[in-house]
C-alpha cells in the first residue's frame, strides 16, 4: 500500500493558490526529494501532507485512508515531521528532546516506560548522538543539533518521515552525514520526503525527485530525468551542466538564463 | 550548573516545606496559642475562643496563601510555557491588573453587596479579557517580545482605568478600600472568602496541570507539536482559561499579589531539566511555599502597621525581574 498518496491536492491561503493539482505517490523504502525555487510551495506541500493546512481541492490518503478521517494521535504515529531550523525554546537535555518523539504514544500507564526509553536510545544511537544524551540542546553545535532533531523525528517510528530543508545551514560534512542518515532511514522501509535546495544532494541521495514550480509539480521521476537541464531551465531560469562522477550524473548550476 | 533532580524528590521536598510553613502560619498570631492547642482547635476540640481564632482567622488566611500562592506559581509556569518566554507571569503580562480592574468596577458600583459571586466573577472576566488578547496575538504568530509588550500595555491600561475609577469616585471610603485592596493582603479573610475562591482556583489549577504534555510538545514549535498529535488550540485554551480562573479568583479575594509566578518557576526550572510539563507541579508547590513565607514574614516584621502582602512580594520580585532581564540579555549577546 502506498503510505502517503496526494491526489489532485490544491491549497489556497488568503485567496491565493499556493498548490494546484498536486498528485504524488510517496513510495516506502526511498527518499523523495521536493525541489523547486523559493516560494514554489514545497514547505506548504509538507504542511498539507501533515494536515496542518486545509485543502481547497483533492485529497490526501494516509495508508489508503483519507487524512482528515485519521484521528490526530494515530496520524502522529504514522507521519513524522522534521521542521526547518531546529529550534528548541527551552534548553532541555538531548535525551528528553528525543523522547518528545514518543509523545504520540505517551499514555497514563507507566508500565511501558522501559520499552519507551529503549526506543528513544535506539533512535539516538542510529543518529550517533548517544554521546550527547545528557547535554542540553543550547550547548550543541549546528551539526549536532541537526542530528539530535533527526533522532527526535526518528523516535516517532513513523511510516512516513517529512523533512523540511534538513541541510540548509550545515557544513559539507554534516550535510553528508544527515543525507546518509536519511538514506539509512529510508532503506529501513520508511518513506522519506525531503525538501532540498541542493540539486546535487538530491541527485546523489534521493530515489525520486519531484520538481515544483508555482505550486505545480513540473516533473516527478528518477533524478536523471527530473533534474535534466531541460527541466531545470524553465523552473529556475538557470542553465545547468551535467557532470559525471563515479558513474553518477550530477547537475551543476552554471549560469542564469534570461 | 544545577543538575535536574528526580521529580518525586523535588515535589516531596516542596510539599514538606509547605507542610512546615502551614503549621508555622497556623501557630503564629497575636494571641499565643501552643501548637497542640492549634491542632485541637482545628478539630474543634479546644475551648471556643481558640476554635474561633484558629478556624475563622488563621485557617482561611493560611489556606488562601496556599491556594493563591500555588495557583500563581502554576499560572506563571504555564504562561511561560505557552508564550515561550521566561519573563511571562500573570502580573507582568497584565492579567492580574486586568482582574483587579474587573473587581474594582464591582467595588465602585457597589455591586459587591448584591451577591458574593459578583466580585470573583468580575475579576475572572477581567483576567479572561487580558489573557484572550495575549492568546489571540500568539495565534497570529506574534514574536515573543511583542507578546510581552502587549501584556505590559494591558497592565498599563488596566492600572490607568483603575486610577480613573478612583478619580471619579466621590466616596473617600471606597477609594481607600480600593487602594488597600490593590496592595494585596490575606489579613482578615474569612472562610466564605475561601469558599468563594477555592472552587475556581482548583478548577483552574486542574486545567493548567492538564496542559503539561501540550506545553512540552510546544517546545519544538507549533507545527512540530501538531505533528506529534498535540491539539495546540485546545492546549492554548486550557492555559488561557486556567490562568483566568486562578488569577481572577485569587485577585478578587486577596488583591494584586505580584511576581510569585515569575520568581518560582525561574528558581525551579533548572531542577526540572527546563521541561515545561515537569515544572508545573513544583511551581505550584513552590508558589504556595513562597506566599506562605511572605505572609508569615509580614506577621513577624513589627513595623507600625502590618505590611501588605502584595507590597512585599513586589519588593522581592521586581529586583528579581531586573536580574532576569539582565541575564537574558547576556545570553543573547
């Protein structure tokens, strides 16, 4: 079953159409990249998929069920979201922050506490932040914070992970780390949807790329076709060149077209 | 750096402190009564004079200090969690002043005599109006500083309106009653005052405690909180209503008692790992302990007329507020 299926989704905010007729089937076990110029509607697409903004048309199916019919708590167990910016307001410790990912499962019973702790630790271990468990979030570097936030989203154990620009403010090493972690999460069977600005990262790490422009999906397909110069030229207004490295084709933004 | 301590240990320690303070508060008074007699007086077993003193004078005062202090500490912690600002507090964000204005109107128009419920109800209406304005701004995504400044403006307006009422009042007795009442005090409160305020305060406290999980999720921002299944709007409503009930009812019985909700959560935050939900119960217990301590101190300090409770908490709280601002400034620099 397709874990997340958008069918003809439209979103309007204050009378302005932000998304139009978006159809996208997100497959498990892979990363789907959402790329496109600023203001194309990428973040809105993620927020709509979470049920955070009302649809003006179309429907979103979560495991075959209409998203609006799925109760909040169950929705929270199936869909995990990693917001842009990684901010935490209070300087809480990493272990507690990652533990917030288990909120959709928190109940009155304390019986399952040990199992919950184990799941939180597993998420921290997978993101390599066990060593930071007792540090407070305000003392971490940008890269550490990004990994901790990813661990928080991973702790939900959801079928679908929606990630908004996870590598925007990171140095190259941390970018590679986060992308590799997302790929590992996807290989574990999760359907990962990831908003990216870095076309090369999209080409290297993602299985599918959906290119958005002005609220519509221009192309959705494997990176080689979706990130071809002919698609990127009208979308971004740039000329790209393809380079071949170790058997992989990567687009390089070259110059602005007029 | 302060290490977080186990939640149970912290709560038990605070509870124990409260118990000790309750005993001191009951034993302390103009008429010296031994502790044993006080206990018998509570149970109604001592001589009638002692029973009257303990049950009608000391018990309401002590219980109100416990309830109002606790609810103020709790409201402070919850408001800070909701507005995501360690400087938020019912007094600072104008909720107490708005509640005071609501109550002052009732005193001015002489409505307090019509029914004993008018005063607390009007106080709560004032508090609700202020909290709703803050909430509406928070929903529209106002910055943390904007919210705080709005609160300051609400407080300023409320105080101006209270002054206007006093200005227009031709009855000097009403003016002095309003002025005294604004200073905040627990002196000479009766069991019926307690009975009037307690139900609202307890319901308010229950709502605030129940908002804990939601406040915890809001640490990660609103969208993420929603994605974790938190009904964000319901949590906001809970905090707004809970604070209004607590502060409105408290202010109408004891007048304006400021800064408890600022001092207590701040002192306890580091012990609770900065987690908004874990801060709630300790803040309630700590608030109760602080207000009891202040009320006991007032009775011990013999300087002419008895000091007013609200004056004392503000004298302690305002420098604390300054210190907090300076520290936050340092962190941002």
